[in-house]
C-alpha cells in the first residue's frame, strides 16, 4: 500500500499565485494557470500505484486559494481514495478554531495544514497557538513545511530550531508532520526526532533519488518510524517521486513503514 500525505488538486487561483511561478517554470508548466482536477490526480495516483492521497486546502493572507468547501467537494469525487487536510485563516484565531471544529472529523478531513512561509510567520507566532489547541482537541496532526522554500518566499520560517521546537515544548500533546524534508537543516531534523516522539516528516517535493544522503541515513535510523511518503502533486508526480525507491536500501519493514505504515498510524487510518 502507498499513501501520499502531501498533494493538492489546485484551483486556478492557486495556480496563478505569483510565488508559484518559479515552481511552474522548474516543472515545465510555466504560464499554466488551469489548476489540477481530481480526475488528473486519480490518474497520476493510478500510474504510480498510490492507494490514498491527502489533498490540502490552502488559505493565505489574500484569501483562500483552495477553500475547505472546495476540498470537501474534491474528496466527494473519490472518497475511498482521498483524504483532506483543512486550512484556516491565521488572522482570525477564533474563526480558525471554529473552522477546525466544523470541518475536521478525523475520517475524511484528517488534519490541518499551514505553511509558515506563506504567512511569513514562524510557527511559534502567537497566532498559531489556538490552531494547535484545536488540533489537539480534534485528535489530528498539525501539518506544516520545514526547510527551505522553492517559492520566492523567505526560508527562515522553515527552521525547526527554535521555532518548531518552541511549539512542541509548549504543546507536548501536539502531533506535527513537517513536509519537504527539512533541508538544509538536517542536523536540526535529527535533533527534533530524538527529542520529540510526536514529530514526523514527509518526503514531499523530492523525487526519492534526489533525497540528501544525510536524510536517507536518518530514514534508516531514528527516522524509520517517523518518515512518510509525499509528493507535493502536481508539482511532482507520484511516479517521478517514487523513482529511486529501490536505491534507498530500505529493508522490507522500513519500506512498508515509509510508504504507508507510519501514515496509517499517525493519521489513524
């Protein structure tokens, strides 16, 4: 079984965001603002043998790029293949709490995702704290981005120390899944894994053959029970991301945990 924990069926609003244009250029889709359909997403999943994909909603300082309502409509098209990660507006803390209580059920919508670079606010900013409390209350992970950014936004908010460390010290019950590997701060990744049992990471935005060697070493050691497969579709296809899986040198147990076992446990699937 394969579970992709980071993807999105993008809307034209999302695809037209100015900060996305560098990624579109890198992936040969420059100027393409059509968005991505659920049908295209399912076809890409089938081509790579992916069983379940987590689609993300996206809020931003300028409004929703993929709203929670749009996310729910996307899941309705393939409820046996798709799960959702909700979004909230950080500028409205109580509204964010109410929205999590409204949409996050732990069955279809299985977590909350916010990317700090989009808000230019590190995760220990006070505006996130009601979101963390609501995630704990709902019994779902908080999903975020760690490491440098591909879009033309500051990378500093993706540092794990001290920003995410502060959060996990203040909220020891909070389950966190950091996406995009955490490069170049892989020493911080190692430290966070040892220190916090509720800290996890996914490999989204990387084809597996391009993972940093230090990250692969981490996967085989302390990260074996913490790492999950992700793509960042449609920026990268599942088939392309899985290229190099055999070259990682994972044993059967570690491979199964990476591709689905850890995600099933953490997201209670």
